[in-house]
């Protein structure tokens, strides 16, 4: 490297130029035409010295300027390199920030997709459970309608009907609950998808920004793709600050996480609802079946007792019919002796004169007729009582047969219609929406 003089301000040198004012100067009139444009030797040396000093000063100034220019160029080059490196580092840090938020958004989107799929599965369970409740409801209403065809006096509001009404009311309440829960699940699924779309849009913007910054980070001074954009330094009015930028994504993540938590809580609630409703339906079904079994046992026992009474009544009717026949025969048997006694009295009433005597035979015939009439009256009265008793027995017989028929019909309805229909009751897995 060439040696240079240290930069400093040289003192200004004053030069006294000799003037031709002496005796031998050219100011005289005699030499005016020969010495007008000439200088003295001292003037020539002084002029050379001035040129030397000016050249030295100009070179020194040029060297200083050149040195300062080289130093400034070096410094600006170093500053440009440092600035570019710092900008590249800042872009790299920005890439890390974008990548971090982008990863968080991607994880949240995947979590929302998985949560939405789980909630959709729960919604399908709710729909299957709602469809499964149609069978118990139709069974309960069919049982109630079938039991309306019971005959008098078995058309009673027993505990079976009470349990069936409770079952129908329980199913209606469960259906309303399941419908409300399905609507809530649909609303939550919509919210999950909306927040997923919001996170996806944010993620998409960050992917685009990441690609742009990644491209910017690869640029350097030797890159051939760079161009001059003089107005690129102006900030756009819609540009965000790092704080608002981070807060925007953080708010999106917080809202998405809040909805995801609400969705998870809703899934737990759906599990509890389906478990409780299926258990309640099966318990009520068991209660109805138990009531049917108990009622059928009561009807069977009552019918058996009625059949026993019917058998005894039929036997009593037969005996009473024999009794009526015997009474009629007894009355018929008393008619001949009565006619004999009346005929005797009639004939004896034709005895002549004094022979018409109230003798012992006459009194005996009269008493015989009275006794026979009394016997006939008693027999006729007893016959009337026996016939009334027979009619009562026949009425009882008809009532017993009617009651037996009604109970047989009730048993047929409860066993063959209702209980047989209840074998189609859904299982607890179907009621819980698993099938």
C-alpha cells in the first residue's frame, strides 16, 4: 500500500512577489518596449515553488480524499453486508415465527378435523338411537290400543296400563331430548368447521408469507433475480404490527380451542345422555314386562277359579234341574190322591136325606183334601223357588262363561299380542346408538 501523509490542514503560505521598482527595473521609460512581459528570475523560482507546493497540496488532498473514499466504500460495504446479514437474520427469525404459528395452526386444524369426525360419529349415534326409539314407541302405543279391546269387566286401568303410559311418556321425552341434542351437535359441528376454515385461511396466508420470506431469505447481492423497487419501502396502511399479527393468530387458536373443548364436552354429554336414556328405556321395558307377567298370573288365577265355579255351577244346575223335575213329579203325584179325595167328597155329597152325615169319613176326606192342597201349595212354592234358583244358576253360568271368555280374551291380548310384540324391543346397544 502506498505511503500517505497523515491528513492535516497545511498553513497557507504567503508569497511576496518582487516588483521592478529599483534602478535596474524595467519601469523606466527607456526600456519600456523591451521589458514589459518579462519576469525576474526570482519571480520564476517563486512561481515554480508555488506550483510545486500546489501540486503537493492537490496530491495530498487527493490522497486524503481517495483514502476517505476507500474507507467510506469499505465501511459502507461492511455496513451493507452487516445490514443485509441482519435483515437475513430477521427474515430467518420471522420464518421461525411463521413456522411456529403455522405448525400450531396445522395442529389445531388437524385436531378440529379429528374432533369434528368424532362429533359426527356421536351425531350418527344420536340419530340411530332416535330411530331405535320408534320401535318401543310403536310397541307401547300398540299395546295400549290392543288392551282397549279387552271386554267388560276386564277393561280396567291396571298397573300394566299405568306402566305402559309411563313408558310412552318416557319415550316421547327421550325423543325430544335426542332431537335437541342432535340440533346442538349440528350447531357445534358447524362452529367447528367455521373455525377450521378460519384457521385454514390463516394457515394458508402464513404458508404464502413463509414462501415469500423464504425466497427473500435466499436473496443476496450476487442474486440475479433481484430488481430495483424504489417505492417498496413505503408502509401500507393495512399492514399489521407484530403484536396485532401474533394476536390475530392467537385469537384464532383460542377460539378454535374453545370450540374444540366445547365439542369434546358435548361428546361426553352425548355419551351420558345415550347411556342414561338406553338404561331408562330398558328399565321401563323390564317394569312393563314384569307388570304384564304379574297381570297374566292374576288373570290366569282368576280364570282358573271362575272355571272351578263354573264347573260347580254346572253340576248344581244339573242337580237343581233334577230337583225341579222331582218337584214337578211330586206335584203330579199329589194330583191323583187329590182327585180321589175330591171325587169321594163329591159323591158323598149326593147321599140322600139323613145319610148326608158328617161322619168321621167325611171329616177325614175333608182333612185329606186340605192336607193335599197344603202339600201341593208347598210343593208349588218350592218348585217356584227351585225354578228361580235354576234361573239364577243359569244366569250365573252365563256370567261365568262370559267372564271366562273375557279373561281368556284378556290373556290372549296380553300374552299373544302385547308380550309377543314386546319381544321385538330393541337391545340396549341399539338404544345407545351403537347398532
